[in-house]
């Protein structure tokens, strides 16, 4: 478990759920009355739960998250077979040269062999059956099972980002890897879960979270589709000044912050960031 040692406010998490952390790593930061204090990982493992979010007040000794221990990976040397022992070939014994036959003997022996094979060949042509020699050429097909499969870039249960629009899913949407495989034609593929839907994607369509902070909670989520114009622009956008009332049609997280599609009171659509909006200030009662 991850506990804090002082009272204050949780400023940020440096890792997302599912990340592997080492003992002693700074994984969060707390603002106290005197200074900002880092929160260190109590053990090596996987960050599995966040029990407090950025902006929450925490007390000394409070548990704000959990880290589950994971098995240490095997050393690379353990996966390599030891080299085979080199065996020396026995020395060949030199043979004594045989005495050469006289030239006349060699000539008579060669003449006898030619006469013998000539008579045998004539007998085969006259009385023996004729057989055809099969000269077909057999080509071999390479065994694709011997092609090494590359190491997947993303691990199982790892949180990833979509870097291209796929159907109804947009760039920056986060998903969790459920399965991975390899095909000769398309390369490495991943089954990634986005909410209740699982998509099969190529490796080039995904990115890791890198140093991005955990996905923030959109503060205007409850006002999506509200028609009472309770939101205003904090700063000028396009030709509309700060204070223009708008309604929210939809929102999308781009990996850093939320982008929203809003409509002004005169029906003009705008694309804005969440940081450019605020709730209409309440007017004091007379």
C-alpha cells in the first residue's frame, strides 16, 4: 500500500494505473503547509489502484494507492543455451603409398574394361527393357514457421493511446491491451479494450502514455447536452470575447486535456479546450 506521511493536498500522480515502478521511485507529490513533498514507491511492482486523485485532501498515514508485487523477469543469460563443447577430430594415420603398376599393365587393364562394358551395353540394348528417368524438378517452399516473431512493443494489460481515428474512436483515447499476436502480412497486432468495445489494431496505430499524467476527470461532464448556457468563455475564442455563454455538445480527451465542441447563444459552433471554459459566476442576491 502507498501511504502519505503528512497532511496536505495531492498535487499529481507521476504514473498511471498499470505502470511498473521501482522501489524508491517518486510516484506522486503532496503539497503541505510548508513545502511540496514527494511520495515514494514502498516496493517494486505494478501500480494497481489510485484511492485519491489530484486535488484531494489527504491526512498523515492515509492510504492513497496500492502496488502489487510482480515476478522479476528472467535474466537474458538464462534464456541462452551454453556453447557446445568443441571436440577435436582424431588425427588420421598416413597410409603408405602403393607401388605403381607398370604402364603396359595399365593399358591392358583399361582395354579389358572397355571391352567388358561394351559387350554389356550391347546386351542391355538388345535384350533388356528400356526405363525412363524421371527428370522432374521439385522446388521447395520456405517454412514460414521458422521466421522469428518480433517482440511486441506493448505488454499485456498495458494502457496505450490511440494515435489515429478508428471508427468512432479518436486520437488520444486510452485503452488497455488484452491480447497480442503476429501475422506475416500485417506484422504485430493488438486487441485493445476501449470501454466495452475491443478493437484489433496494428502496432503503428498505438502509442504509449510516456510521461503523460493520468487521465483527468472533466469538470463539465454533467453539463454535456445542457441547454441553459451555464458555461462561459474564460478568454476570447475566434471572434467571441470572454464571457460569451455557450452549451457543450461533446467532449474528447486528447491525451493531455479535454477538447470540447460548444455552441454559442447565436448558434455558432466552436472547438475549445476545457481550460478556456468556466461555469457562469453566480450573481449575489440584492
